C-alpha cells in the first residue's frame, strides 16, 4: 500500500510540474486534478498552459513590486481609527464621494484578528468548498479550500484562481463571528429585506497576482474592504471616466487579456503614455489592518501583491440612497417593489423618500416591471445563443459534431439549478456584473 501511495504521489507531482507547479502535492489527495478541473470550467477558452502565457508569475513577477513602490502614500488620504469620528468621515468622504483608507479598524473594534492568519484559516476551513468563479453555463464553480491552499504554495499563474464567496453556511458561519461592520458604516437600508436582498458581503482569499478586473460596483452602492493579511494594489478612477477609457479598450491589443494583472502591467503604461485628459488614475497600496472606502460609481481594479485575506461589503445608506434607489428600480424592478414594501412596514420615512424620488422623476414602477418580464425572456434567449456559439466553437476545435438541440435542453436544465448569487468577477470570462470591491 505504501508503494502504491508513493507511486500515486509521484504521478501527481509530475502532472503538477507539467503545469507550472514545482512543489510536491499531498500523497493522499490529487489536488492538481481538482484545481485543473476548476480552471477549465472558469476559463474554458484557455488551455492549462495559457494560464502562464504572459509570464507574470515568472519573468515579470517583480514588475508588480516596482509599480507598488512608485505609488505615492498621499494618493488616497489615510486616517486613523479613533482620530476620525463617524460624523467627520461622512463630511470629508462619504458625502462628497471621496475614497479613503482607515487603519486600525480590526484592532480597535475587537475583531478576532488572530484567526485570520493564512495557515489558521485553512486549518479551520480546509474541508469547506468556496466559490472560485462560474462556468460557461453560469453555474457556480467551487473548490475545496485545502486543494486551493496546496495550489497557492507553488502556483506561477498569471492571474491565479481566487476564492471569493458570499455564502456563509454550515461551518463557514464562523467567519461572520470573527468580524463586524466597521463603525463608520452604520447604515444598511437593504437589510430591511433581511435575506431577500442582492448579494452584498464576501470573503476573499486571493493568492499573489489574483485580482478583480476594472469595474464599478452595481446599483450605485458604495463599499468598504478590510484587509486582514497581505497587501493589495488599487487603481481608482473617478465616476465620470468614460467606460472605454476605464476598461482600457482604447489601448488594448488583440493578444491582451483584461485581467487585473494585464491592466496594471500592460494597459496602464500605455494609457499613461497617451496623456489622455479623461484618464486620471489614482493608485494606492492597501496594507493589513486597513479599510478602504470606495464610493459608489468609482471605477476600480485590484491586484493582490501577496497572498491575501479580506472581507468586503456593499451598502446603501443615508448619503447614497437616492442614487441607489434610482438604480435599483431600473436594474431590479421586481425586487425594488419588495424593498419598497419592507420600507413601508419597517421604515416609513425611507419609503416616503423613495416615493418622492419617483414623483420627482415621473417614474412608473409598475410599467417598468411589465417591461422587465419581457427583457428577462430576451436576456435568457441571448444567453442560450451565446452558450451555444461557444459550445460549437469548442466542438469544431476538437473536430466533433454538436447536437444543438440536446445542448440547449441541457443548458436550460442547468439554468434552473443555478443560484442567484453574483460575486466580483475574478476572470474576464465571467460576463456577469461585477458586484463587489475586492
């Protein structure tokens, strides 16, 4: 039996080395197979070798540190917890919509910081499954944490697999007991709907070079992100930055990807060289124990400089409610009706505010809800046709014929089983709206 285990381990090690892993995997679990299966699902357009084609984890790895070192410490204001009151935070940052960093929240507000060390996290949750992305059918792809931990030890991928999950069930409920919302963010108006609300909080466990693509958080919500371990490099752009400029489409070349690592090392230098007045980047490094505040509609792209653990939450409060309400009633008309009913039952003043905004704007919520039903049907049809197109391309590349009718039936069945969560996109293949600051 010992000889069999050694043989299996040697085979797994060879397989790992074939795809850039130089460490020896566990002799009892073939973690490489699980990781590679997840990779194929979340980036089906890439071969396993393509995960390292830019050399960001090898010959270009030091470029991230060079970029981080060049960041000015004053680019984003830094405040100390205890020396900035909640009222001062509102006046200086939340009302005018200015990003800032606040250090000392976990220590000063009694978080269980000792539980957030890398090894301790995986000892506690090694057997738990966390979301790492979605497949071509929109289904959530999950990976066991201990497999992920083995992967992080030696991975050299350009944009590595990223654990980013908003489900805190079973043993993962313990995560919610180790931290709480910082005192600077007392409002959470969507909580009036209790569990019937859009996804809003996440835990992110990201290896170095992983990150989130350039995006704005949905529904005009603001966000806070507290970093417990490692460092993050942020690129912030003001809300009035044109989308094409923010996304880097104006400088992107055919061979480029739009992952965070590509944006920082390839797209950013080209954009700076153009001296475009529409492009005014703000870069900052977030350190352990720091909480960054990202106002609604600010563009942001984030890359992890080290192995990191962070918690983040999107919220709506007294200073961004009008913008969020106007966005929600258009983007989520059915849910907005339920939210308004909860306001009427639990917070009548807030409901009255929402109704005044509707009257001021001449907005008919019932009319839009009917239109939304038709829009959903059209959206589902487009998704089905896009999924079929990708499946035909993969089949043609392999020299296989595709039963289109059978594929569409299978795709429809898979959609019925999909949960409604939508988290921050960690890969360019995820076409869903990015929903969190990472």
